[in-house]
C-alpha cells in the first residue's frame, strides 16, 4: 500500500500540465470478486483512453500517457491482495497509483486538473487512522478509514523477537531458545523466551527492545502523516509499547485483548470508536457555525454562489456530499456557471471543482455523507467575507 500524505494531495490539486487522468475504483477481496478487479480496471482504462482521444490527443499521445497504468493489468499478485480502493493519477508530470482504505465510486475522468473529491475523507472528519496489532511474535499495521481497512507492509520491522535476535546476535538482553512442535500445547510455535512471567524484568526488556524496532518501522512508513494510531494488544504489551513509541498521534484508548483473535474489519471498527470523537469535532463545529450563519451573506447552499466564491478565494469552509455529483460548465474569467441535468462532453464535475478551488486558497473541505450535509444540499459553504 502507498500511503497518501497531505503534501501529495496538494501536488495533485496544483497539477495543471493537462490532460490529467483520474481513475477510481473499489477493489474487492475474494475468489470471484478478485478476478473481476482487473476486468473493471481495464474498462476504466479504455474509458479514459476514449476521453483522451475525444479531447484531441493523437493515438500515440494517448498510448504514451496511459502506458504507466498498463502493467497492473497483468500483475495478478497485486490484485490478489487488494481491498479498499484504487486511485490512479496520470499526467505529463505525475504518474501515481494509490491503494487506500476508501470505498471509491468508479470514475475515469479527463480534464485540465485531477479529480480529488473522493480522496477528501482521508483528510477530513472521516479521515484515516491506523491500528497497530501487537504481540511478541508479530506487529501488524493497518491503515483504516471509517468504512475500510488495508494492511501496511512494515518491511523494516523484525518479524517478532526471534527474528530480531537473528539480526542482532550480540543483543545482550535477548535470550531465546527453540520450542519444537509438540511442546507448549503442540501448536508448533517457532520459539519462546526465558522469563515466563509476563511482568519479569528480563521479559520486559526483551519486548522493549523489539518494540523500539517496531516503532522505527512505524514512523518510517507513516512519517507522522498516518493520522491517529491505536494500539491493539494485551495490556502489558501496549504499556511497554507506549515507552518505545515516538509517534506523535498515539491515542490513549486501546483495543484490549489478543488482536490475532479479531479480523482486520473488527480491529477497524473498534479503532474507529476510539478516534471518532476527535475526527468529528472539527466537522461538528463547522456545521454549527454554518447553521448560525445560514440566511446571512456569510453562508450559502447555492452551488453557483459557492463556486464563484471558491474561485475568488472567499470560501473558508466547504461541505461537499461524498456521494453526489453535479455536472456543468464554468467560465473561470466571467464566473458564469451552467448546471446540466446529465453530463455532457467537456463538462466539469462542479462539486469537485468547488473542492479543488477551495483547497487552492487554503480553505477547509469536509466530505460528508448526504444525510449529514448542512441544509441537506449537495454543497454548503462558509465565506471569509
């Protein structure tokens, strides 16, 4: 999984060397569903190619621009382990693919800028968070959103204390001996450590050394940009990890118990209950502010008014429906907006454009479920002036 940082979102919104191709699709895990993923992806690639040709690009230009997206079609291992959503962005300068914990709506769009609205929940009140499932034999990191979860490769972390000992044979605190199959309940464990009491000083030191290495790997992957981090594990392990952790958004709440007994989706759900209050606070305050200002010149649910204000840099906070779309034409110079019932050739997705122009001018954007939108309209805004 390639994590997306806020700086990368800005790079996408700043990109103007069109044409810009944006492809979104949900990816499903399962024997039958997994086989459908590359088929759906191929369909979206072809749709993007048709739109590029319709925009005036020559065949070889279309082929050149779309070439970086083609190898994934034949990468069977890639599709085997995907869940959540796939987002692909292609322009002359940018060539990126992200697998993210979001349930994307299918989209293949071509325009003078990238479509980013479906990414906004990662950076707003339904944003991303991570769950770190801890044991003495493994550490698994999951990137989550409110609705989906995907495992992140902690490739720099040793696979348990046993591997750490192999990598660091001179480590004085680690004392390991093999446990053959048939012992300890006959479960074939790869090994165990001296210091049988979980609270022995020796065992705690062993675990602390291991968790320092896990912490380094977590910080290398998240780089302080993964959102809140929730620990999952038995109490004494999470308390030891607290001592090792230097991640700035480590949460106080814990998922207690043995995390190996929970599915990733269950870890995600339990983690969401811990981070939910913090995520919702900003959006809740903004909605209340909109309600106070509604009916005054400082707030509006009117799409044309909001789009013109966003283009002028007057939108302080924008709310957009995460499910709705509004198609039409917008003239940047005159500010003229024409909304169409159905998308026409060369139309823009106007909610997307509102979000992009708001971000261009350092405004805050909240992508909400339709039933949570202020005024129950597809968009709403608070103006700076």
